[in-house]
């Protein structure tokens, strides 16, 4: 799923952390990074979050309930 215009990065990661299964960021090169990993959050994504907003990401969630959580976040904040 593609997500865009995430302005509350902290809340976004709280939703990701609450997910049961894997939530992965798909990079432009096709690599998949585990967003529940602290290392990924602080090192791999530093450039994306440099201005405090996430313009667009492609995410893959392994659990249907997690997809619903992420969709709810995108629709309702």
C-alpha cells in the first residue's frame, strides 16, 4: 500500500509498533526494511524524516488487521 503526507511521524511509528505482524518499507530499489526495527527507524530512514514529514512511502503489512490499523491512521490520523 502507498501512504503519503504523514505529518505526525511519532504517531505513525506508534501505530507501526502496535501491529502484530511485520510492517515493511519498500525502497525505490525494491529492498524491504522492517519498520518495527529500531535500527531501521534511526539509521535507514533518517533522510526521509529530515524535515519532519513523510511525503510518500510504500508499505507491506503481513497481517490483515495491521493493514486496517494503517489505513485507519491514514484516513483518521
